[in-house]
C-alpha cells in the first residue's frame, strides 16, 4: 500500500474511523493499491456535525471581508502545490497530468470567485417612506454538507467549499470512496490557510453515510454531484427531512453538426469533448447529431480520434468494472447494426498492463433507440446519429430525459440562435464542445440532470448557501402611525 490508510478529517485533525469496513483505493493507471478508505458510520458523522456546529458561531460572526482572507491564502497554496495535487489527482483518478493541472487551475478560478463575494452580498437598502428604510442581508444557513463524485477529485469539491464557507457556513464533505486522497491534501491546505478548526470536515464512507447526511437534523443543506439515479434519491430523502438540496445528476449531451461547420474546428472540438478526462465528465459529448451530408467532418473526426493515444494523451477510466461496462455498450451497438469507425476496445498500455484504459471510439449509423444513444456511458465514446433536418436533430435532443449541455457547430448565426432557443439544456455551446460557463456564470443543467433550484457555482450559488433576512426600520416618532405601523 503506497499511502497510509485514509482517515476522516474532523475538527482540524485526521482521526481514524471506528469501523471494520474498508475498501481498497486502487489506481486505475496501473492497478496499484494506493490506500484503503474507511466506510464510516453515523457515529463519525455525529462527531463531524458536533465540531461544525461548535465552529459555526464564531465563523459566521466573522465579517465576510475577514473570512475571504482565508481563501486568498488558499488560492496561493493551490498555485504553490499545483503539480503535487495534480499528480495525486491523476494517480487516484486516472486522468492525464495535463488534465489534472487544468482541474487545479479551475479550483483556483473557483476560489478567486469566492474572494469576490464581499462585493456580491452587500445586500440592499432603500428609504421606502419618510424616515423608514427596508434592507436585506445574506445570512449563512449553518452546517451544510457536500457529496462529491470520483471524476473530479479536486474541482467538484471546490464547486462548493470556497463559496459555502466564505458565505459563513461550516461544511461536512463526503468524497467518493474511489478518490479520497486529493481532498485530504486540500484539507491540510485549508488549515494552513488559516481556516478555523471545525469549519471544514471530511467523513469518508458509502451509501450509509449519504443516507445519514440526508437524515441528520443538524445539517441544513446538502449538495450532491453524481448519477441521476442517486441524485433523485438524495433529493427525495433530503427534502423529505425539510433540507435544502441541490443534486446534480448525469447527462447525455448532444452535439448538432451542420454541413457548413468548420471541418477542422468541429472535429477537434468533438474529439476533445468525447475523450477529455476519458469521457468521465457530465459535460462530455455523448451523441453527435449529424445533419445532412457531413461525411467529410466525420472522416476528420476519425482522424483526430486516432491521435488520442491511451496512456499518452488519454487517461484511464476509473475501474475494471467501468471498462467492462463501456466496452459492452460498444459491442451491443455493433451487434444492433451500428458501424464502429474507431474502436477503443481491448486496449492495454505497455508497462501499465493492469491499468483500465478504453481507447477513443467513434460509432456511426447509431439509431436513437439504441442504448449507446440514450444512456450515459461515461467513457470516450461518441455515437453518431444521422438526421436530415435540424428539427429532426432537435427532436432527438429534446427527447432525452437529461438536459445538462448541448452544442451546435455551424457558421450560420441565425441557425445557432435557433438551436440555442430550442435545445432543452441548461448549458449550450456554439462551436464549443464543452460549454462550461466560466465564473461568475453558474454551472447547472435542466431536466433530470439537476434536482433543486439554483446552480451550484457562480452568483446563483449565493441563493443556495444563504437565506435572506429582511429588516424594516423606523426611528422617527414624529411620523406617527401609518400603513407600516
């Protein structure tokens, strides 16, 4: 085992969980045993809630201008330790070093936004009558929780950590049991940045801890990122306990390619979208809707896909089970009559034979009813569905139960605007394969890609992590009794 056993981080220190249940943490790059993670129970969660509750009074009463100083220092530490964090992220998740560096760079951007919050939550004040004023202010909720997935060990936790804490809350976070190492290192950076003990806590575990978080009366709000199936369960269970819940689920993102699209730019963007992070991201291209004759673009897509080499510029998928599942989708589509133009099955990487790699895969002549066209594969696979018209393509996109992202590739501005208006997705790109908004714009999809109100990042997150207090104030006794009395 390369690293010591994982511990929970509670009240500013790492402590062992009182459990006999553990899972191995295995690197998808080479199959190496990295560590073991405890599957904590309700007793460990109770310790974390107690610590966070005790820390909340002092932290919430600290002026926000002082709270964000922690995140100025945290940003500097992220920059200082970027390559160390990236190496850890790649080791436990399987993505390339360059992708992990980009992930830490995104963490820095998210933290930069949090440092701007004092300018965004100033509240409002208005003299509504002679000598009478109304004002609003943002008040932290209390103890909140964040449940995060395996595909971005650093970035997704930082969707919530800087904003929720800078706004005055205290947090308990549950990382994926597959990738607990990076977040533990970040906990130490937050402590080094001056975050008071108890404000940020990590409890490792599986579904038992997720359920305990949803049920605990001391937790006011829960954010979740993961599959749609589990997002629904978390949303239903958390809201049944009268908590705020924002649960982000899966996706099947559609790229609509028109005949007038720029061939080189389109091919490069489609391949980057479907293969980046080995396709293990909720913004990855899942299906390409080819409108009319775009054979030249498809041919170029295949050429670009063949430049993506497992173990070189394509990382591993998270596990052997994931590799088997992804390859099963490809085989099933082929059996049903689709044509595999670029085949990523059966890949091994020299020197990393125990790694779980799937090569880039391009499948043509896919029918909308096939599983490979409908379901989230979470691998470097693009399914091409041929359509005659834009409206036919939009009908397929609109029929998807998901609604995270969509994109159009065209040089026609009017057609781009038409597709933006008609696409049933919360995030839409024009000649952009991964239309993730940059801060301060917020991240969030529609339909079964998101359950709850608001978004998880950017300005919209302020509404989720705070409640509004409204005050009406009158000091002038000479005004007498009026409609506000």
